[in-house]
C-alpha cells in the first residue's frame, strides 16, 4: 500500500513537472497557456534601471551586462531567460570597467547615423554594421537599441546625429542596411523612436501635430521601408504624442499601421520611462514596458481582473515577447567571448568614416595637401576631437584619435606654439568644471554616459595667428559641435558660428592668404551648421561630422589624399536657419534653467534682439505643429527655388565623374534605371548617384522631385566606368491621398532625373505609367 502511494505521488510529481513546459521555439502557445496572470504581467514589464549597473534595484533581475539599458525578466520555472537590451546607434554602450575585474569592456565608437547616411551606400553600411553586431553578441547583449531613424525635420533637433536624413527614402534604405548588418550576427535591433520624435524639447510630453499626408509620406515612410525590407526584431515606441495620443498608447500606430498594414511581426518596447497609461499601452500593442516598474505589473493584473483589459491583448503581447526571446543568443545559451575584434573594427571605422565625410569646398585643389609639411592647426576640437554624440547615443570607446594626433601620425609637423596654447586651454577647461565628466571614453557609473563634450572655443589673438604664418605652409581650422538627447541645439553659437569662431576663421584666412598660403576648415560637427556667411573665406571645407573613434586618422587620410572623400549631404544646408519652413514651429529659443516648460519666448527673443519668424502658437511647447507639411528639406528648397548654401546630395571628390545617358525600363512592377559613371579625373574614387523622380501633372500635387533610388560606384580607377542599375517599384512612386486614404501612383509621363545632387542633374529620361495604381491604407492617426 505504501509502495503504491509512493508510485502515485511520484507520478503526480512527474505529471506536474511535465505540465510545466520549458520554453522552446515550437511550444510558445503551450508556455503561454502554462503562465499565471502574474507571470504574464511580469514578463511584459521589463527591467531597466535596475540592471543598468552593479547594485540592482530589482532583486529578481540580475546584472548580466553592466551598463546595458535594460533586460526582459526571467521566469525560470518555464525556462524563460532574462535577455539584455543595450544602446545604441553608434555602437554598444556598456560600462567599460567592472568592479574587481581587471578586464575592460570598451566598444568601438562607430560613425554616427548621419555619417552612415552620407555614404549613400547601403552595402558598405551593412558590412560595417556586421562589426557592430559582433560586438553586441560577443559582449552578451541580445538587442541593440538602434538604429535611431527619426527624420531631420529641423537641424536643431539635438539627436539628429543619431538619425540619418531629411529624406525618408534614404533614411529607410540606410536603416534597412543597418538592421540587416546587425541582425546577420544573430542579435536583434530596436529601431527607434517610433515615431515623430523630431525634437528633444519636452520630448516626454510634446504632441506632434502632423497632417495626414506628411505623416505617411515623410515621418512613417522610413519606418515602413525598414520594417518591410529588413524585418527588425523589435521597434521602440517614442516618448511623445502623435495627434493627441502617446505613441506608446496608440493602437492606430502600433497595431493598425505597424502590424496590420506593414506586416510587422516582432516586438514593440517603450522608450525608457513609465507612462501613466500602462493598460492603454498593453492594449495598443506595446508589448514590453521599459525600464519597467513593479507598479505597472500591478496595474496590468488589476485591469485584467476588473475587466478593463482583455486577457487576449495581454496574451498577444506575451506571445510577441516569447517569439523574440527564442531568437536570442541568451536563449540559445551562447557563450560570448567578451573579446570582439576591436582592432579590426577600428580599421573599418577609419575607412568607412571617410566615405561619409563631405568635401564642401576645394578651390584650386587645395586638398589633398601637396608639398605641405608644417601646419598651423587651430581650434580646440583639433586637440580634443569629437567622435560621437552624448547621452544614450554615446559609446564608451577605448580612445578617441584626435585630429592633431592623426595629422602628426600622417607626417605633418604641427606648429608647437599653437599646439601648446590649445592643450593648455584644454587642460584648463578639464580642470575647471563639469567638463571633467566629458573625458573621452568615460562612463558615469551605470547612468547615461556623457560623450565627448564641447568646450568653449578659445579666442586667439590676431598677433598669434600673424606670428604663425611664417612658420607654416598652411593652416587648418577645426570647428566643433556636439549635441545629445534631452535637449535641442540653439541658433546662435550652435547652428551659427560663435563670434570667436568667426574671428578665428577670418583672421587665419586673411593672414595666411596674404602670404599666399592655404586654409582648410574642418567641421567636426554632429549636425548642420550655418556656412553661407563664411564659406567664401577658406580654400577648402571638409565636413568631417562626428565620425567615430578614429576621427583624427580619418580626417588625416583625407587631408593627405590616402582616402578620397565620397560622402554626400543627407540633408540640406540652408543659407540661414530661418529659411527652413519648420523654423516657424520649432521651439528654438530656450531660456536657461527652464528648458522644457513655461516662458514667454517671443518676448524674450525680442529682448535679446532677434526676430521670431511668426508669432509662436504656444508658449510652453506642449505641442508642435508640423504646419510645413511636406515642405521638409529639399522638397521645399528645390520645389520653390529657394537658394541654399549646399544642396541635398552634394559632395565633392578629388576626382571627376562623367555620367552617361540614363536609360529607364518600365515593367509591371515599376522601373529599372541604369546609368554608366566614368572616373574622368586623375585619382581613384567612388561616386554616389541619385535618382530623383518628377511626377506628371494631374495626380496629387507633389514636390518638384523626390529621391527614389541611389547607389554608389565601387572605387573606380581613373578612366574606369561602371554601370549602376537601380530599381524603383510602382508602390515607391506613390503618394498618399488623404481624401481616399490610399497610396496612389498617377498615370502619365514621369521624368527620371539622375544626378550628383538634387541641384546637379546630369541626365534625364522619361517613362510612361499607363494606368493609375492605388493601394488602400487604413484610416488611422487622423489629426484631431
Ligand atoms: C532614449 C533611448 C534609449 C533609452 C535607453 C532613452 O532615454 O531616448 O533612445 O535607447 O533611453 O537608454
């Protein structure tokens, strides 16, 4: 009898054990069925702040990768592991040092998103991003919180450097390449910030009020391309609202458009910070709350129990999370090495950065330097160069190769007096104040790591410049700018140059030119700056951007001619800030100390002596009216013939290219454009070719032309040619008709413009669209 009882008991225990499935990729529904309500609610609420650094706040979560932004939580009984989510767009952001551990965990500082877009080369971006993906995997993270892909609506947005372009097609295709590169390494991405996060001021509460057509054609289009082309594992919803509703709680955005229309089958997580509407977010299709707080779990449990949240919504989200988890390296028990090949990645970064740098001016072939040995190198950021932006877009990189170091390594002899002056200024600034926390590569224990910051530029007396002329063959002036999340840039002294910078450029140019010597300005900046008022002064201008940890070597490679710059502008450089239509509705003036709310902006601006374009509709910026609609970037400047300083797509090379006559073949699916490009100059180089399409009259009113394809040649030797072939689908030609709520491609004769920039069209062709085509969309996210 006792034996029988034991057998029965043992069988019951076995049964109970088998009734507890362990997660695998084929039993997700079974695991879901075995989960309690508490477990489901725990899983959809992730763990963020607690896992960022040693000293976890939440006992249930372990610190798997110190410095990572967050994790999903483990449910051990069901074999669900904790997985790691970590920033960001310019490389993995984790703590570089760990307590009682002699090893270091530095990650490569890659070129920022804008540089990637300026390569106009999806293949190169995909290759480079494989290296970033390897670091994600080898340091034990499962998802990289990137790419950042909001449109450059306005150059003052503090996070533009993380983003790609003012154009949704370029942004979408480069994002897709980014995603493919990372995900080829067996780890995922979280494409962000979905969507309409085009400013940082009041980012947690700002309501983006966007007309339907611009919302579809511009601000969602790049996400649509990335989702359809590259299938990101996850997306991150943004902080802000869209037309009155938080994106995190928008069923229209996260389910109707994203899943029902675009076919997204991955996971959506919130951006980092709890919102009031946890339950609404679950219902909307926001699968994972990050960083996750215990009170959110309670809210979900209560809502299911009191019938305000349908358990089917919760189950759907849990299923999406489980589907994600089974794909991760952590689930597979991957033994990561903590030893990615940082040296090989640095070499890649050094090279690709030069392909995203844009040569804006090069009179008399000033660059590459020929016969120049002694160089007067001016500008603080020559000695303290900026590799990338601040905030979650920063990377704790092993080093930053300063421009001064790169130049010296390349064999230039830098003027010692000037070098001494700037180094002293740098030390003084470091010692003085908060800038100490901006030291390159330094992480702030567990919190956001600050990037390489900008210190005030030093005023250099004219006599110092004058005395240097005789000692040097040429001068280089470096101008620096940095920005980061949580704040936007200002016009004066940020978009516009400061008085000290203007004076420096003017004095150096005047005095060196008097002696027949050349001057080059290098812009080590994260975003567009004003150039029209001073660009006539130097002989050459190199827009180096913030191109990653090898900044100095990459710049030196271009200055010596070891590399031929092949980047083109992914955004327009206007003549003045106020030329940009969105400047009428961008909160560009901020009194210090009261940045996100309150303040009588117009009155304060008037008191400071500058003019607001139009009376501001709101005082405290709790909404932003995207009144300019489609008039963003070249769509506005080109269509309305408004002069710019440098147009979209512009960039010089050390060689010249001749374009053949383009041909266009139309088929049922769209068109195929071919063009041959020949290197007609004296050195090897790559050319980024752009295909713009101008629609026939009769359909919807459209911008004069829109970018619909781009491609870059391989490195062509002098005399060598290559035929580039690019496809544009009929759907890609469509515009959004908000009356019919459909994408429409009108019938008629289209003009195809093949160019080196939007203003430098080298050849045209036409094709006929016999019948109009249309694709029905959902009626969603309508303005209130
Ligand atoms: C940023 C995100 C980032 C997250 C985690 C947020 O403040 O907006 O881009 O991924 O923090 O660090």
